[in-house]
C-alpha cells in the first residue's frame, strides 16, 4: 500500500534546501533578510500601537469635545432661563416699589383718619350713658398708645379701632348688671342697652336712674319701677328667666 503526501511549495523548497545545502553567502543573506523582516514587523507593530494609542486619544478627545458641547448647550439654556428670571424679578421689583409708594401714601392718609376715629369715639363715650367708665376709658387709652407705637402695623392699628367701635355697638344691644362705686358707696348698676341706666343700693333701699339730658342721677320713687330694676338686675345676672321690662324704657326720661 502506497501513501501519497501532497506538499506545499514552501515545504518543498525547505526540503530542497535541506537536501542541497546553500552557500555561506546565501545563508547570511537569508538570515539578514529574516532579521530585516523581523525588524520591519516590529517597527510596524510599534507604529500600529502608536496609531491605536492615537486613535484612543482621539476618540477620548472627541468624547470630551462632545461633552463640552453638551455642557455649553446646557449653560446656554440655563443662561436664557436665568435672564428670563432676572427680567421677571426686575418687573416684580418695580411693581413692589410702586406698591410700597402707594402703601406709604395710603398710610399718610389713613393715620389722620384713624386718629379722628379715636377722637370721635372719645367724644361719644364722654357724652354717652356713664356705664363701665373705667373699662371704656382704659380701652381708649390703649388705642392712643397703640397709635404711637412704630412696631404695630397700620392694619393692626385700624383693626383695634374697629374692634373698639364694635364693642361700643354691642353695648347698645345688651342687658348688663355689675357692681361698682357710685361716689363713695358700692351699688348695683343695670344697663339696658343705651335705653336706660339704673342703680340699686346693696340694701335695696335706694334706686336711681340716669337722666341723659341733665347728665345727672335722679332718685326713683315709684315702687313698680324699683321692682322692675331689681328684676332686671337678676335677669342680667341669669338669676331669673328673661321677661319684658317695658316700664324701664320709659322710666329713663319720665320717672321722677
């Protein structure tokens, strides 16, 4: 049995060279050629490595450039937004300054008006039925003190004045009884809105009615009127159920 081997041209050349030794010069030339090829390959590999390195650096620089462009675009958008905000704030500042001017003008106008309101209230209390004189006088004093304070806003000052007016309005709708001095003695006072104002001594022996026109107290002699005053005091103190006391409304001007 025969085996047939197919050899490549290069293998055939090697076999021939092995069978027929080359001259010494040819061997040196071949070795030199191999060394040259090896050196060239090494140089080519080095250059390729440099090219690869330059490519990587170039890619990195391209990425950095693209990132820089993206940041520049973001900064540009931010700057545009910031300019819009600044313009808006500038408009708001102008509006705020105008409002401050208007407020200052309003404050200059409203302060005298509020003082006139206090003066009017003071005059009203002075001419009114003399109930709760200490409480009402202290309220007016507090209003005057409030008007002098710089740490209280104009709005708060105005609110307190309106509150004082509201309290005075409510006095005209209420039935109130309280104990206080009349001259040098304690008595029970009875206020029926602003219709009538009476007093009863603690021993229930003496009764009086305030006469607005005369600005003085007048003794009450009528037994029914005295009884009505005593009943009104008990009703005001919730010691008795409410009932009509019509005689009291007419007594303030008619009773002697």
